[in-house]
């Protein structure tokens, strides 16, 4: 795929984008304490003395966090490091009670990997992963609770995070959006992070610079804590334009950390960007280096589920288009629903109904798939009625609407409403003869070359039969008689 270039006043520019995604590990308790890591509790009700930074408190590693980090690394086709070290990253912030964050720096738990992203035009691209390391989250400062004070909520303090750092391999907002979408799908399939960006359990820092095509890398700015795929795209589009305008008007880009303002779609400076030495990293004296056995990694590897890319390839082999396969595998739940529907039905027909009729109805009703009034088994039952000619595809849409409204099975609705398709050629022939007898003038027009009138006759016959006549038989009979 060609790079997406941006037009400036003085020529073309190219974006270079790398993303750091913070994904909260899906566990009940925190990284180094037994306090709950659940979302949505009242402020400061899930804080142990360790999370509050009390003196003399010793962190103890939550083994499940390490298992899930390794599992994620394997899902990203990445190298798992059997030796890793927790370090202290020192900085002062009101919501960082220890005055440092326990993170990993020189020896992360997971090294280089890659993921394949699916782009809107149907093409794919490989994005390199530089590393994945485990760290604790900070608390949260709340500035909107009081006119003159800021409040601190430490519920999030100590929550287990994976920081997944990409290579700067992305060159457009679409690629970055596709990357976050795919990464979120992978961690959900792996059950290592719930990916709920609106709850902050997945957040994204965008590193972006611009340059002339082929020129050395420009100075980058980092946009912190972007919490939706749409905002990632908006932040990138705005920030790239801003940098180009600064450079084209003779200015220089300062390396800094910026915030994205979701209300007006702009970024603004927050602080000058620190370098690693500003954080004075050193190994945490309370935690020994983490040493994993290869058998521990192999055991986790043996439990990995089928991931989106493998599922997508399998769906394409069933005859689906790459686009439909991508849409269906983007969410674990949707893929599972489709597989149940397609179980004993034509996969293409199943894909159409899941991605079009069902998705449209859910969207209109403001429902998620897990709240669907029509189960996968019920939708599969409806498709069987189309396949064995009990009802036509057109009537199936009415039956589906009724299923969606009432939760009843298709067979029941068809029986109650007498919608069974007429496939008896004799009965259909009577209706065809009636329609032809009523329209001698139209027959004359048709015979004089107005072929388009054929559709009129088909429509009249279907109307007379209450939509129940099998369209294929109607077509055959009309062709013979006309």
C-alpha cells in the first residue's frame, strides 16, 4: 500500500506514527497488592497500604498478571524473555503516592513481535511491536469536583498494566486506527484485557512526527491518554496538520507531551517531553529479577485460542470475502455468533444476515450483540427455512423483524401467520394465468419488445400470492407463457 501523503503549502509531507498502548490486565486484584482492580467503585475504596505508598510496605507480584502478559506476548508473535527486571521510574505527581512507578525498562518481559492490520481498502500491513512490559498504574487526579481544589482517587493506583509499544511503522490515521482495533481484538480473544477504552482499561499514547518523503525522521510529539479509536484518528489528523503549518511558516517542532481536547478536536501542550535519564530508573530493591521457566511459557502457549488472523483465513476458506471475514472476526463474540449460524447453513448467506440484517436491527435498537433478542440458533433456523424453500428471502426479512420484536422462533411465526411459501407449480400456474388474463394490453407491449415489463408480471403474481409464491417457479412459468 502506498504511503498516505499530506499536501502542505510547500509540497508533500509524510507522517511517521508509533503508538504506546496501555492495556489493563484482566485480573480481580492489583499487580503488587490484593486490593480489587474492578472499575467503577466509590473513590479511594480499593486502596491497600501498598497502593497508597505507606512506608515499609513490600510489593508481591500477582502471578496471574505475569501469565496474562506472557499470553499477550505469544498472541503478538513476540519473543518472551525468560529474564526480566522491575525498575523504579521516579517522578513526582500528586496521584503517584510512592513518588515512583514500578515498571520495566531495560529488561522487559516481552521483546519484538508483530501484528497484521486490516485496512479499509482490503489490503493488510505488518506493524512491528518493539516490546511489551508490565507496570503499575498511577492514581487519578480529578479537577472537576470542586471550583478551587483537585481531588485524588487512588482506586486505580497499582492496577496491573501492559504497555505495548509499536515500531514507528504507521503512516496514516487509518493505519493507527486499524492497529488499535486489531490490538484490542487480540487482547479480547486472549482474555487478557477487556479493551473497554471508555472505562480507561485501554488507553493510547500517540507519537507523531512529519517529514518530507524519504527524509530523516522529524521531531516527534507525544499525545497522551487518547481513549477511543475515533479520537486516535482525530488527534493524528489535527497534530500532523499543526506540525506541517509550524514547519512551513519557519518554526521548529519542540519535543513535548500534548493533550487531545475531545470537545474541539485539537491538541495542546502539556509539558516538555522527558528523556529516560530524567526518570532515574534503577532496579526495584524490593523485587527480585523475574525468572520464568520455558515450561511455564510452553504451557501458556498450549492454551492459546484461535486468534483473529487465523479465524479470518479460515472464514475466507469457507468462501467469505476478505472484507466480511474481517468484519466478523473483529469481535470475538460476533465471530462465535456467526459460526453458530453458519453451522449447518451456507456460510455466505449466514455472513450476509449477521453483518447486514442483524447488525442493522441491533444498531437501530441501540443494542449490543449479547442483548440480541434473536439468538444464533434462532437465526440459523430462519436461514434453514430459506434454504429448503419454506419461505422466500423477501418474506424471511418480515419474519426476522417479527423474531426481533417478539423473540419467537421462525418456524412458529411462519405457521402462525401462514407464510409458508407456495412451491406447488399447479397452484402458482393458476395465479399466473389470472394475472395474464387481467393484463392483455401489457402482454402486447411486452411482445412488441418492452422486456422490462417482465418484472411487472412477476410483481403482480407475487402480490396476488401474498408474497408466498416461490419466485423461481413464477419466473419459469411466466417465461414459458409469455
